[in-house]
C-alpha cells in the first residue's frame, strides 16, 4: 500500500478497539515469568553451552599476544574464540566499529575473545584466565580538547534527526548583532548509557551451515542483515529471532557483540551457545549517547519576536562515526528570519557513540529549551508567552512546507492551566516550603515523526482465528497489544481474539522499534495487510469489497452477513502487504509536540534537587492505546529526570573508559525520585502521517523534560546551571549561606 | 569467579581458626563479598560460612546498653524497638542504606566490613593498591567525585562507604571479636577502621581469622538523633556526605561524617564546637583535608548538611 495522499475515512476511525486503553496482551506471560527472553529459550535449545566474554583491558592499541592455555585447560572449557581463529569477519553496515577486537583494539571492553564452557561459572572463571598482552597506542579521549580542531560534519541519527554540517537562512550574524535583546550561552550534556534492564544476550545454534539466533534486538531485519555480513554468510541461512526485548532505548537497534560471539562460540564448540554481557561490561562494550558541547545564540526584538537564532553543537565519536544531531530541532521549533545551525565532530577513542532514545533532540532540547527560558527572562516575558510568540505553523527554513499538525501552543496553554502555572513566581528564589526552595519550570517538547516502510501478514484460519505475523519487536512498549488492536479493529473482532506473532526473520519486515516510529508504522503495515485480507474475505464470500463491514465477528455487505470464520471454511486466507511512503513527508513536516511542566524542591542546605510534580501534555496524532502510550511517556519523563539530575558516564581521560560502568555508580532514577506524573494526550488524528493517523510518542515524552527541570531549578534557586547533570555540587556554593 | 572451597563453621573459635589460613574469608550475608568474587576483585580460596553460629540476638547489657549479635540482619537491627527508642541515629542510618532486599540479608558484622566503592577498586584492569598492593592508584588523578577528602594517603583515596558504622561511631560502640586462639577483645569503633597509610589493602585492625561476634552499644545518651545522608538520587546510592549526630537540648552533642574518609569521620575536638555552629565544627573536623578538584564540594557540603541537622535540632 502506497501512502501518498492524506488518509481519508477508514475502518480505524471507528475507534472501537483502537484508541481504547487496553491491558497488555503479553502482561500475563511477562508477570508470570513465562515469556522467554533472549537468554531463556531453554525449550528450544535444551543443551546450550555457556559463553563468556573477555573484554579488552585497554582503550586503544594492539593485542600483542593472547595466551589461552590456562583457560583451555580449565574445567569444563569447550572452546575459545579470538579474532585470530574466528576466520575473516565482515562488519555490519550499522556498526561503526567491529564487534571483535584483534589485532587492533578500538575501545575499552571491546570483545577480545569468547570462552565457551559447560556451565556459566566455568566459562566465567576460564575467561579470567585468558592472558592478553597489549601495546597501547596513541589516543584521544578528551572531547573539549579534540573539538578545538574538529571539522564541521553533517549527519543523521537514522532516527528522524538529521542536519547538514552548516545550514543557514538569512543573515544570522548581522541580525544577531542588531538585535536589541540577545543571549549567547553554552551548554554541555554528558555521555549517557542506555542502562536497559535486560542485558545484551543471544543464543546461537548451528545446524550444518544454518544458524538460528535468539537475541534481544529492536530491529530484526537490521540485525539479520548485519549478522550475515559479519559472518560472511547468506542472510537466508540465518533465522534471527527477538520475540521479547527487555528494554533497548536504542542500544539494541544494531547487531552487537553478544550475537556475533554466541554464533562464533557455537560454531567452535559444535553445540548451541548462550551468552549475555555482564553488567559492568555493557557501558563500554556497547554504544552510548555521546556527550555534546552546545552554543546557542538568540536575538530578539523587545516584543519577543526572534530575529536571529543559531545552534552549534560539537560531539565526538570513533573514526568514521557520526555526530550527535543536537541542533536538529532548532531548524523547526521556532520562527525567526535569520538562522544558522552547525555541527562539529571530533574523533575520539572512547566507545562508539550512537543512537539513544531521541538521539539529537534529547540533548538538543536540554540546551535549546533552557536558552528559551533564559531569553524569556531577559525579555521580561513569561516563558510560555515567549514560546507562543515564536510559534510557527510552517517550516521556518522552507515556509512552503506546513506542519501536518502542530498544537504546540495548545499543549503549553492547556498544560499551564492544569499545572497551575499562574502560581509560579517569575522572580527566582522566592518560594520556600520548609527547607525546600521551590520552583516551577516549563519546556516545549518536540520530536520528529518518521515514516518507515512496514510489512505484515494477516491470516484468517479455517476456525476463524486472526493471526498477525510481522518482524516488529515489542521492547516493552506494547507492540503486541496495539497490533492486536489494529487487526481487531480492521477485522471486527476484539483485540484478545487476535494472535500476534512478532520478532522473527521468518515474518515480513516491519519498521522495527526505534526513533518512536514503531507504533505508528508497524500498525500501519498491519492495516495494509488487513485491507488485503478484507478484500480476499469479501471475494470469498462473494461480497462487494467496497461496502463490506467487519463488526462483531461478522462480515456484512448490504443486507447480507456472515460469520468471519465462514469466509475461511474453504481454506485459510492470507493477506500480506507493506505500507510504503514517498512524498507526503516531503511536502509536510510531520512532527510531534508537547509541553513539559515540573515543580522541584531544592534542599536549601544540601542543594539536592527532588521532583515534586510532573505533567506532560502531548499532541502526537491518534493515540492507539492510551494506557501503553501513557506508560511510554511516564517512562520517558523518568529518563528525563535521570538526564537532568544524575546520569553521566564519567570519562577517564587518561585510560579512555567510562569509569562508572555498573548500576551502582551510573545512577538512574529510583522510585523514590519520581513524584506524581500526569500525562495528557490532546485529541488529534494526523491524516498526513499514515492510515492510522498516528505518530510516535515514546521519545516525545523525553524531549524537553531535562530543560523543564533545569528551568525549575533556576526558578527555585536563582542559580543557572548549564552543565548537565545538575548535581548539587554545581550550585551548592551559590545557594544562600546557611552556616 | 575463581573456584573456592567452602565450609560451614560450627563454633566461633573453629571458624576463626579456619579463616586464619591464607586465602580464607568469612561469609555471612554475602551481599558485598559474593559480588566482588564474581568480578574477581575478591578471590578467596576458602570460605568459612558463619551463618550457623548464632550471634543473631540483640540483648541488653549489664551496663544498660545493647549487645548486637554479629549476624543480626540490618533489617532486624533497624526495626528493634529498643534501638528505635534509644539509638534512633542507628535505625536512621541503616534504613538510609542499600535496599530492603539487601538489608534483609546483610549482617551487622558484614556491614562493618564492606569494602570501598571506589570504581577503580571495582575494575581489575585498573591499578589499585587496595586490591593489589603495590600496583598503584588509578583513582589519584582520575575520576574521584565519590572519593575521600581526609584521612586518605598517596597510596589510596577511597572511602569507607557504609552508613551504619557512622551512627555506631557517634554512639561509641565496641566491636567484640574472638581469634583463632580463643582470645576475645573489644575494639572501640574509633579504632576499628584503619586510615590507609601505606597499606590500603588492610581495611580494619582485625587480625587474620579474627571473627566479630557482636557490637555493643553503651547505655543511651538521650538527645535528638539525626542521620542526614546527601546523595544524587533519593535512595539506593552511597553518601556523597552523611552526618550522624546526637544533639542535646543545650546544643552540645556528637557528630560523625560518612562518605569522606577511610573510616566514619568523628573529631571529638571539633564536635565540642557544636554550639558555635556547623562551620566551626567542620573547619576543625576537616582541618588538613586533601580534596581533589572533583570532590572539593564535599567540604562545603559537610558544613551545610550539618547546618541542616542543627536547624532540625532546634525546630
């Protein structure tokens, strides 16, 4: 199905199954521990041996020698694989850095070897006996130092956020110089770890030259293709399965070393191998959200009209890597005649930087939305009024492109009313509640929506059961449920009656889960397949497919009606199709919008910040399942609290590693950090997006949260911190004296 | 994790004798030791499991204090009615640490013996004199935001990470032990944890095989009890700085700091200045401090955290 004109009325508009708050269909198997995650396919692979990774002990250099004799002689050891005995390996298209070191080491904790043994304990103990001697090489681990000479560089996050090296509209420098009110401020964001609950894990099983891999991956087809490339074998000889994923946040978008090393280990061992990365290895072995150094300049007339806006960002990555596209949203969020964005990319020998939830916008909004708050104060305007003043219904760089839907102003005003924004004291450091300095902050939320081709197959069996098959993944988001709702709506049955099969390369290629594109595109693919199946059903029943309706388990046309099951009595019917997009997202800018409101308390003595209230108002097209969408947004808001207040991979610039590489030292919010969270979805249906009229929401919930918190802290304390995370040490000594 | 042998001790002196052998360690709750064994920071050859030794009661002493068995769990100790009534600084400190699950398993003696949380100690690729004597200290000149500001040495700048011991320090607790020869002694908690000096691998003054049997608390000292723990998140994090304090109605009292030094940091001459306010106390308590750029904030933070306690004591 080609989607190239706005969606007209269609069966989804009935909103009898879609749009309802529906419990997760996979909830019972997950809460009873019977949903097999990547490491747990005991039923399929009862005789797996255990693989354990040997990670590199240096960040940059060469492996001088590896001595595996002691490890090979250790109890239970079956095989050891290093680059020297793995045979020639390719590199996946989506991997910047190869997944097995040797002889060069590209980053700390890059895989050097896998040890396979009869038990997990034996594999782990033997891994500790592998002796590796290294020759350290020259390296750069200091982002600020490297950025001094870093070139301009464009790039794409592959997740809806992209920008050229430099982009200009009008004459920024002249307009900025002439502006009566200006801001020129610098902001930093640190490296972040995905820190998902389920570690990277895979089970590999060979049958001759055929490989079956159970893994934890957000994008089955990307992983499938890159595994084939890495192992230099035809994709058709690999079955790649990822039916349940315990969190990914972008860390599992790509093929990772667990899959490759499980496959190599299984081949060498001559039996299936399961391998999971241990927690302390994950932060440096895998990818991370790169740190940024950002500069924002805004010039405005005294009435608040922005006349000049510039956003520059620098980040670092491995050679041939890509920049964190932190400037992207500044191309689209606010009006202003004279504009400039640019990005620089430094070469660093830290682990590979790559996508993490809302790449680009997440750190970009953490800077831009603080700059807007600072500018509003300079102008003496309410920060909401200042944003609305510079709202735009067209792409500011290409005014002929309208936004398909843009209710940013309504998100801000409706949020303000619900949150009691009028009670905020615009003058900072005025409100006290016992020992707490209390402040409120707001930020816009913005995240692009991406269209991605997505295919599905829908079967109607002879006994009338509707089954959906697609390689879409459910990474904790609720894909199983919304796909069942979509097929249920289309076929006129309850969601519970639909069987949903996901996460296998045997099924049609979907959009996968990433960049908040999963829900809208994968369900649109299911919609397309259901349209095909409906046509076949109508044909089989001899109905005119133009006026057939599917409702209550029945198929009706005019005054004729039949049970759905009857249509397949003569044999199973199968509809398969792919939703494809071409030009609508060129003629329209398709984005999602929102507003984040927070109230914080800052301990007047210790400077520690604790959240008191949070509200997100989102305008993101049709919400397919308000319950799972709300879960996505509150989870994203929680991640925003982490990035505002505590999350930071600490770089050791001498040895080139993230030092705090476990969950005791890389702190993410705990329950006690999260106060009451409210989420409101504005009633919206975006007919330019897809037949579902839905857009993404899972990353919108993150974009802007950090800035809203930063702005609230400023409102509480009067101290502006521009370096995330805003830990107490950064404003402690500027707080009022207490002793 | 290296392979190890295991025995379940039947009596205290036998346990001490078994653990006096080179490479042997006691195992109680295991909440710290087993984690460290998995990443080969700890590589004992032999474990002596002491869980059957009793030591799980809290009894009143003839002096009017409490004798806490070494195996009393953190949960039970914090919840004990006498502790909550007379030593609430201890309850407050314990519940400020770890999580419910860990406190259910962690023992009183084990809590005193928990090892530092310095990230370089945890990474066996990094030099660490505490883990491998003589290998150097990667933390010096590295990422040191959590690390010590006083009492540290040029061999090690780690901290003792616990909360419970900081409260015990203001309560003047004693650590009771038995050794392989059956000798018993009571070590003032002030002397129990060592300053690192040239031997950061030795956390405490315990001799090889010396087994903690109990911690005794002297009779209650009244006053208002506080444990102010400052950290980046609201729970489940080690202290950046903590303050254990008992403040009397006249404004005098006792105060010890956690998260700053190799041991709970109490300077009696400093706490005598409590009536003069927090700044006077910390100026004296942290005289000679050697913070790094990353952790210099701990000094003003200690002052401000103590000021918060003093303000609460007056409320």
